[in-house]
C-alpha cells in the first residue's frame, strides 16, 4: 500500500523539534505535496526516529539538523543532514552493517548497540528504496538520503 510520506515525516520531526529545541532545525517538508511511497507507516516512522536520534546524539547543541522531503520527477527524496562530528570516511562503508560502531570508545559512552543504521538500510531497501550515507556538504557532519520510487496513487488503488 502506498502512503503520503510528507505528513508522516513532518509529524515525527515536529515532535523532535519540540523535544530538542537546542538544535537549529531547518525543516523543509511540504505536507501538501502528495508524494506516495510504498512503505509501512510504522517502519517509516521507525527509520526517521532512528536517524534523528543519531543526528541529535552526534551533533553539538546549537548546530543545525536539516530535514528535507522533496519529489524530483518520479523519485521521493527524504534527507536528514546534521552539522555534527560526521562519520570518518574509513568507517562509512561499514556503519550500515549490523553491530558495527565507529570509534568504539566514544560510542560506548553514548550507548547504543550499533543496530540503528543497519536496520534503517534494511527497511529502506525492503521497500525498493536507496539508502545513501555520506558527508554533509556543509562545514561538517553527516547526510543520510533515502530515495524511493514515487507511486502513482491512481494505479495503486486499482
Ligand atoms: P544504536 O543501535 O543505538 O542506534 P549506534 O548509534 O551505535 O547505536 P547506528 O545508529 O547503527 O548505531 O550507528 C553506527 C555508528 O555510526 C555509530 O556508532 C556512530 O559512530 C556512527 N553514526 C551514526 N549516525 C551518525 C551521525 N549522524 N553523526 C556521526 N556519527 C554517526
């Protein structure tokens, strides 16, 4: 079943904005935009929460966390970008593997078992999405981009 993703992402992000006012949130989600994606709503929420959790965990107070939802042609992009410490380039290929954690000492202090990103990637790929992880192109930080095929709701309901 296809669902409209923008209102769901917006609702989750708004909750986090209220809980974590110490970050400079930059949110660009057009909830009116009817981008439909074939994904389970609970799974989508789980992914967004895990990514926001990481963004908040690794970003100093006052720095920005940016969330963008857009549709470009027949693809829906969900981007979460932070101005945190970033993931070391040598760790990037591995952090979406189960139980891998960059800089183990620091990570232990922060808690977590290193499952978050692996599960996010599995969920996204299960719904035919692409999970891209890399440097934020700002001063520093991490960028997660998820790209899903946009569903034609007319076709979907027949
Ligand atoms: P949990 O299972 O509780 O999510 P975790 O945060 O260690 O624990 P992942 O979410 O999979 O697990 O992240 C894996 C590793 O990637 C982290 O230990 C951290 O080093 C790095 N990482 C993830 N997101 C970010 C981010 N936004 N900024 C910097 N480093 C990050």
